[in-house]
């Protein structure tokens, strides 16, 4: 069996990051983890372009505009949706996850999903660089890996497009 190479090298890649301002403390932590990971892997700060949106529900529209621009190797969606006492949570979660999936499907641009869907603020903070990991950094890693994989899969049939042994 042969596999296409996995790369987490972000040198020379350009990323669009869409961040929901809602639950801003969590959003800033996710962004911090995301940007730190991208830069640690070789991305230039100038190649990380941020689009702030009011809430997670608005993420897909901004992501679609960025994807359609053709300027980015991958996008990253960040935010936190926190369950309240009404079904609102379910509509926001469905809107953002379906919307991001549709952007990927319609444009072919990878979009890493770093939107937390949690029961309370404590669960959100745990996942934004706390005891349960750093979903911002995880999304960054996914974006790099998918950008690199798409490059290899898109390459003309030549040595570099061949799966390695
Ligand atoms: N947006 C979020 O990003 N997180 C939330 O927890 C949230 N809650 O709880 O309501 C939220 N709502 C705003 C929503 O995303 C839209 O901005 C709003 O409905 C206007 O379209």
C-alpha cells in the first residue's frame, strides 16, 4: 500500500481565519492557539488574514467569500457556541457546521472546523488551551495538513504526486 505524504509544514502557505466574536474570551484563546501553531510550523504572520464576525452563524458567509477569492490555501473557522436554555443552540450549531461543510464542498477550499459546541463556559475554556486541549491549535494543524494534501492531490501526474511507499 502507498500513501500520499502527510506534511505539517506551513511555510509559504496562506490562511484565512474566520473568528466569531461571541464568547470573546474563548474566541481570543482559540485564535491565540491557532496562530501560534501556524507560526511555529513556519507560516508568516503576514500570511494569516483574520475576518471577525459577530457570531458563529455568520462564519459560513465570511468563509465562502474568502474561499471564493482563491487567495487562501486553507481556511480556519473559530468560535464557541454555548448551550443555553432554548433550542437556539441547535440552530446555530446546525447553521455553522452545515454552512462550513457546504463551503468546502462548493469551493474545494479546505476549512478546518475549530468551533466549539459545548454545554457551558468551563467546557469551552478547557478546550481553548486548558485541561482538555487546544482546539485552536488542532484546527490549525488540520488546515495545514489539508492544504498540503490538496497540493499533492492537485499536482500533475509526476513524481511528487505519486503516493510514497
Ligand atoms: N453565537 C456564537 O458564536 N456563540 C453562541 O453561543 C451564540 N449564542 O449562544 O447565541 C451565538 N449567537 C449569535 C449567532 O451566532 C448570530 O450572530 C445571531 O443569531 C445573529 O445572526
